């Protein structure tokens, strides 16, 4: 028997876990990290290619795939007339099968289906898929499928979609309105009566694409009698199996989803119809099937909802906001892929982070012939935060109070609730099942203005006159996001083998944020081990450890806590094992500095496990559930996740260009479990924010999506990074996650557009109300370009 | 893409023109036949199974597929494979060695120059190309040169710092 003695250096000689090198970086800098496209496919794997609709809206008259079927090398074809008995109408909606009761009651239709049947509803809708011996053949064959379309007129905006006489996208629904939502509290009429000043504003945010560098979303699948394997890069490992089970009539447990390294997601990496069609092709051909999406197909997989926010805000004589009434128009694209989630998230962030006695938001989401919109980093909130934080500046300037001071007067203070009760779609709930404010906006503001070397005071006079060519200004924005919301029960498992290695098993995909490294630190710190004594596995649903998914800022709190819990339970397992192997009483054995100890005698974890005859792996399970709540506004919610940012910009009045000179982003992280990753999330979110604020735009015209590749769609590069670009973390160790941590990955992105717009207003006295702030829009707003 | 040595795609439906190519890839000689329209990215990833070079935009915009050909960074998604004949190719797998990481890789690790890591091989190869040409680049040079490599995770500050530190390291070693 070999006895691996894992000598542990004293804590002082160990690498600092909170800021040391990240576990996953070495593989990434050497090219060894394996993303989906890098996996060795099983022998006999076929390649799939999709035929996608060239039209945004058309009726399918006929599909003739005979040429493709006869083409040498083609092994399988799937479309509405080649269904192999499967239901083409299977709804592909991430949340469909777990619909919350209120969603069910609405009797939603308009879901994305397995494959186009009667109609195509966006430029890129999948009409057919082909599997062939090689990719070249598959693509050639897909191009040979002849589809006869009757082209219909497309709808590209919310207002077109709800206009009388507009063509209906989903005929069975009879309307293009996908979803209606509302949230209100207090007496709005009385509020506006108290107001001395009323300001109004309309703010729009367009469609953008997440553009992960690994296109969204490829898959490799194998349909077998006893097991169905899916390798893919989704953020929610368990989102696939209910759909597979429903489509093929198999048990969900027969489906095994494995997730390799993921090249970014930002909300785009979701369950897609193509994964199920690939499985259908695998079933048809008896061979594994690999479907690699191109980046242009990625542009047709998912997008951010376009929204128009109309707000009316009342302010009393003391500079307090007394009423806010909001109307929201949400463009959800062709299918009900994210309509309720994005619309509802917009509703529950429409008042910003302010204490307002009377509030109402009414929202409508409509279908259009655009790429279906879905989750996007801080879903629903990049749009509303832009609006409300702009409106706040407008209000402050109107009542003659400095915008920073106006925010200080109106923000929700630590310990305060948003309100007492609220009505969600007409139904009343206590607002006090959500936590009271657990952060200090005062401190966030302070840090944000400090970060750019500003005193926080804005110009009272516009700095824009006929002779000005370049003007500078500064602006502030706050974000209000809930952390760690929802999800079912979260499980993690930790094991120890004879080699003394601790392994964490789980199903929280890491999209690049450092989830595995975070779990490694949590386990190591909880067990008193150095970080390199812990390994974190990749997600594999065959372990059946449930988790809602890496989204909604829930992973650090929920999976972190489950892992911590598992490690606590592992300590008990180790004590029992030590008692069995070395004697004494189980209660006497404790884990001290990573060694199992009793009366001055101690053993490493490896020695304890190796003490057993035969093979033993110690295991312990850990779990976590968020606080349950009946409330339909937020549901279960662990903490708030606010952020703040300040920007200094330069506006070139000749060219209309905006340059961000200084930018500081602040997040309340509670405790940064891995400091560099946390800062990287704050800065990375701000970079994405710069892109969607200044230039990213999905443009539709002539029935087509025009900006659907990396050439047409301008992404931020190193040149766009402000010369002074800093992040700052508040760490009061007061969050519900391990060591007082909070979710924070989505706090920085919503602040960019309003901070920049407020800085532009500070510079030139002109209010930008429509993202992205392209030079053309700036010139129009300044009147230097006619409309 | 499944071109077999006889000049057919695997299905045998098309005959394609082939070229004989002899090259060194990461210091190892490689010869074989490539279809004239085959891009270097496919040759590397699919046939030679060097998967560190990443496929993303496939239109010479994002830099994820960057490799060095005779020391010059090129987008392998838009570079015909037969053109490497008689030249030398370095991919991310050829950077650093078993003995240790390249100073650039070390700096990326130290500064967390990678989050999802998908753009990282391309970033490092572009930076390699920069340091070969200009061992101590100014910040402005770094920004200009690296603006062809997109990082959607937004690691730009850390990447710039890493390149700066690696250039200092190379100066120190003289
Ligand atoms: S994949 Fe070659 S430049 Fe983007
Ligand atoms: S690290 Fe994710 S794209 Fe650069």
C-alpha cells in the first residue's frame, strides 16, 4: 500500500488564496483548455449544418430536400416533412417546462418550436438540418434544400407590432402582445399632487448581441438506447434534459449533459433548438452528430431586448422624489424566449435605487420579426438603469439640486425596505420578504467620484456654445440589482481520495467568471487546505447534483454555500473515518490546519483515506436553498447587489464622437473571494457596457438583419478603453455568501450608458436618450446635423 | 474539412485542387497535401489537431485565430494553408516549453489576462508578434497593435499590463 503523504506547508508559506493565481489560467494561456470545438468527437461522428431562413417573416409553402438526400455523404435530413414521428411543435423555452404559475395562467403561446413548420419568423430561423460525413458536404447539402417561401411583411419595432392591422406573428395567439406586467405601490395620484416639479423623459435602448468569442452555441450529441449524451456550453446544465425527455419520450435521467470550458456567454449560451435537432439527427442516423455554429449563426441565436422607457417623475419642494410612473415597451423578437424574464426584470428595476412613496410601472412585451431576445448580462436592467439614472439627472437639474446631492437625498438607506406592500399584476404582496437595503449608496457614490478624481459636483451651466469644439463633462450613475435570486435547491459534493485530493463536484458552468476557482478557494478555506489540494470538476449532470444555473448573480452565494456546507459535512466524514482507521472516538477527531488531529497526533487527509482496506472515497453532500417567498415581484432573494460608476468624457462637437477619458466602477462584493476575478468582472462588465452604450447595434432593414457579423457589428477593442479605467470593491463581509460575499458580476454593466449620458449632458447640456450614442446621434442632438 | 489525400472531400462528391506543402509547425517539420482553398485555421485545428488556435469570427476581424508565420501574426481563418509552404508556423502550443512558460504567458497568469480564455491564444500570439518586432513597445503601440484582438470578457487592461511586463522581462534578459 502506498501512503501518499500530502505534506502541507504552514499557512504562512502557502500562496495567498484570495488573490493568488487562478486555477484555470494556465490551461488558457498554453492553448490546452478544451472548449466544445476542441473535444475529440467519438468515432463515426457526423457533421451537421443548418438551413436558415433568409427572410424575417415568411410562410413556408414547400420544402424539397430530395437533392440533399441524394447527395453522396449525406446521412440524415430533418425538417417539418422529415420529422421521424417527433413533435415539431415542442416548445423550446428555457423556462417553459418549469413555468411559474402566473406564466402558466397567462396560457402563453408564441414559443420557439423545435423547427419551423408553417412560418419563419426571423432572419435565421432554422428550417432544416443535414448531417453528413464531413462539414463541407453537410453545408453543401443544406444549400441544396429548396424551400418555397411566401414572403410576409416583417415587423421591426414594438410600435409596428401593436399598430392596428399589423400582421400577426403567431396567428393562434391573435395578437402580437406577448406579455403584460405591472408593479405598483402607494398612491400615485396623491404623489403627483404633492409634487412641485414634474419631469418626463423617454429613453430607448436598442438590440445588441452578446457576442461571446466562442460563438453561441455549438453541441456534440449522441442518441443511444441507454443514454443520451450532450456536450455543449450552456450556462444551465439542467435546462436541456426536460426538453429531450419531452421530445423523445425518455426519462430525464437518461440524458447526460457535460460541459467543457466555455468561451464566454453573457446570457447567450442557452438551450437552443439546434441541440435537439442534432439529437434527432443522431437518432435518425445512429451516429453521433456535431453541430458547430458559425459566428454569424451566433448572431441569430439570441439578443438583448430593445426597450422604450417613458417615465414621469414628481419631486416635492424639498427635493424628494414623491412619485414615479413608468411605461415600458419591450421588443422580445420572434419568440417567447425571454419575454417574461426580461420584462419582469425591467419592472423590478424601473425605479432605480430610490425611496419613492408612490410608484407604478406598466409593461408590455410584443413579438417582432427580430432574432429572439433572451437573457443578457443584468437582464432587463441595462435598459432601465440607463433610463432611470438619466431621468434622475434631468430631475435634479430641473429642481436646481446637484445630481450627486439629489441622489444622496433620495437613495434607499441601509436597513430601509423599498416599501411595505406592492401590487404585482394587481395582486398584493408584502414587500418585506425581500431584504432591507444591505449596502450604503453613500459609500458607493463616494468611491465612484473618487475613482475619477472628482468632487462629484456637476456643472450648473451647459459648457456648449457656438464656438466650442471639444467639451468635457462628468457624470454619475448608480445601479440597483438583486443578487442571488431564485433557483431551486443547490447541491455540491466533495470527495477525498487516497491521494488526499479534495474534489468538488457540482453543476455550475464557468463561463469565464472564475466559478471553479471560486469554489476551489471556498473548499480550501473551509477545510484549512492549500488551494492546490482542491480540484473542481467540470459540470456533468450524471452526478444529478441540481443547480438552477450560472446566472442571476447566484453562483457565488448558492453554489458557494452548498460547497461550504459539503466541506463542513466532509469534516464529519473525516472524523468518522479517522476513528475507524486510527481508533479513539469520532468526536475526538477534528480537522486542524488541514490535518485530522486528536491529542496531538495528526494525519493528512490522504493518510486517513489510505488507512482503509480496499478502495474508499470519502464523500459529503452540501446544499443550499434561497429563502422562500410568496412574493411575485422578486420571489426568493438573498441580498441586493448595487453598484456605482463615474465617468469623465470628452465630446467632439465637430465629429460627434464621445471619448471616455476616466471611468471608475464600484461594486459591493461583500467579500471578494478571489480579488483579481472580482475586479475583472467589474471592469469586464464595464467594457461590455462601453460597447453597448457607444456603438453596438443590431440594425434591421429591408427585411434583413444587417449587422450580423464581426465586420458590421462594432465591438469594443483595446483602443476603446478609457486611459484611466479603474474598479473598486466594497467589502464589508456582510453578504449571505461564503465569507460574507455577494453576487456582483452584473453590477457594472448597467451604469455605463447613464454615467456617460450624464457626463455628456454635463459637458454640453444636451441629453442623449437613445443608445448607442453614435456620433450621428450626438450631432443630431446638438443640432449640428439636421434630422 | 475532411479533404482526403486523393483530392476528394470525404464524400467523394468534389475533386479539389491540391498542393504539396512542407513547413515547420512549432519547430517540427510537417509535410502534406492541402486543398488550395483550405485555410490554415482548418489545417491546424482539424487535421493536425492543434486546437489551441481558436475559431471565432472567421472573417479576419477578431484575432482569435492568430498564429505567427515567419514571425508575423496572421489571421489563420483568412490565410490559405498552402501559403505556409517553405515557411515556419508558430501556434500557441509552440510558445513556452515544458521547461517553463514564456514571459508573456507568465504575465497573463499573474495579471489575470484571461477570463473565459477563448481569445487568449490569439492575444498571446499577437503580442508575441509585437514584441518580436518592437521589444519595448510604448503603451500607444500596444493599444494600436492589439486592437485587432477582441476580448469580449473585457480583459484589455490586464492584457496591456501583461504585455508591458513581458516586454520589461525581455529587456531585462537583454
Ligand atoms: S477567427 Fe480569424 S480573425 Fe476571427
Ligand atoms: S478572455 Fe474571454 S474573450 Fe478574452
